[in-house]
């Protein structure tokens, strides 16, 4: 993957904190808007909103707004930031970069497996760890080569489900419909009972589902996630993620991303409704409007937040978002722990009982806690608790946690 590229200015730590951490914090908060649907409702309702609960009036608008502005958009940005983070980490590690990176990804994979099988099947850490092992091999490629490779990978990610949809026999398709897309009442009832029960009852559904996500669905997601990581590497090398471009450049990126992406996503909703959310259209073909639209909307968000940072605007908000972003791993797991306690049987047992409008209120409450607590934490500590554990395991040495201790260690 060795190619010639123009020399790039070194990325300063201050640039990373101001720009990438702000964007990462925004993403950590935004991703909960979609994840809460998985925490609180039967699994099929995430993909097919007609499966469970009321979908009229305010509930319809909550779903529509979350789909247009949130669904896949924040996973997309997170994946790009993860790819950029690989470059930053390996640059700091020097000659030991490869060995440290492999340990780092190995621990992330283990964290992901534990997160998925013990708490929530919707984990993304396992996928990031697996894709990150491969993304590292592209670290020296030029931005043009990275974008070309990423485009090919993302195109494969589009063709795989389309190929399934075109080649799948009718009886197999009917089985998927009755089990996964529009599950029969007995399957829905079993899932409700599992997550309203204790830990062992939850595991009866969570572990098999997690295994499916880490095998079959991983093959579906792998191409896009890896491609997005390479896009993130390219954007860092092009100084897009460092807020060093001009405000007008970021404004154009934001306008172009939203202008292309939002109509694609909205048109996809219209098509799915027109086809009655049928499995043969919506699961394999209708989802592709958002697949492509989300990529452009995500670039729109990147442009918007880099524009905000480059202009020094909304500093009170961006400082809080940066704190959330510096603790992204801890905040991501915190969301799981809080949400599962609210919805699962070991806590309040509200699984399947909260409408989409109520889910929004819960999301807002979790956001408020993270926006308040994260700045207080980073004022005194170098890392979030899970960031500290991950870093200590990666470097095989206990890292200084408190800010004063870190300064003394230097």
C-alpha cells in the first residue's frame, strides 16, 4: 500500500482535542438516539418500525427524524474517527506501533465480546477491533489511494445485501420474514419475556443474537466499516478532521453533504412506505437509500462541526462535547449500563413498554448527565475509567490517571 503523497503538517494534540474530540462527543451522544430503540424494543423494530409499538402521530415523527438525521450517520462518523485515531496512535508509538496496535485491537475485541454477551447484543467494539486490524495495513497510503480503496469496499457492502435479495429463494425469504423482519407473535413474546426477566433469561436471547451479529452480520457490515475507517484516515491526512481548512471550505462540505444525503434518505422512507415495509424490498433494497444517504449526511455533520470549531463558535458547548469525546469508550458503555438498567428485568423492567416519544426523554436525561459529568471528570483525570484500563492493558503498564500524577510522571 506504499504510495506517494504530499507532505502533511504534523497533527498537534491541541488540534485533535479541539476538533476530533468535539466531533467524537457529538457522535457518542447522537448514537444513543438509535441505540435506545434496540435497548427498549424487540430487535426487529430497529430495522422495521412497523413491527412493534405505535407508529402514528408524534411517535411517527420521532422515528422519521431519528431515521433521517441519526440512523447510520453516527456509526459512519465514529468509524471514520476510529480510522483517524489509528493513524494518531501509531504515529505516537513509533517503531512499536504495529505491536501496540495489535494489542490494542485485541483488547478492544475482548471488550466487545464481553459487552455483547453480558450486556447488549448491539455492540460495535468487536467490529471496530476486527476491522481495525486490517485498516492498520493502509496507514501509509495516500489520501487518494485510501479513498479509492474505501469506495471499493463500501460498494461491496452495497452489493452483498443486494445480491442476497436477488438470489434468495422464496421459502428462505419467508423464514427471514417470520423470524427477523416481521416476527410472528410467539417470537416477539419470547423476546419480551427474556428481557423483562433476570440476567439468565436475558442471556438466552442476547448471546445467540450476539453470535449472529459477530458472524453473519459481521460479513455484511465489515466492508462498510473498514471502508469508512480508510475514509477517516484520508480525512485526517487531508487536515479535514483538524479544523485547519477554511470555514468556507467546511461550509461547502456541510451544504453539499446535507443537500445530497438528506433527499436520498427521505426518498428511501417514501419507497419503504410505498412497498408496505415488505421483507423482499425493504430489508435488502429499500435500506440502500439510507446506506448511501448516510455517508453524505455524515460528511455534512463533519463539515458543520469543523466549521463551528474553526470559527471558535459555541465554545461552552464544544468544550462539553470535547469532554464527552475524550471519554467516548466510557460514555458508550455508560449508556448501555443505564439503558439496560431502565429497560431490562434486573432493573426497572420497562422493555417493550416505552413509546418512542418516551424514549426521547430518556435519551435527553442521559445526555444531560454525560454533558455535566464528563467535563468534571476530565478536569481531574487524564482518561475515562475504561480508556485508562484499555490504555494500561495495551501498554502493559499502569497509566497515570490523575492529572497531577500524570504531570509528575513526565
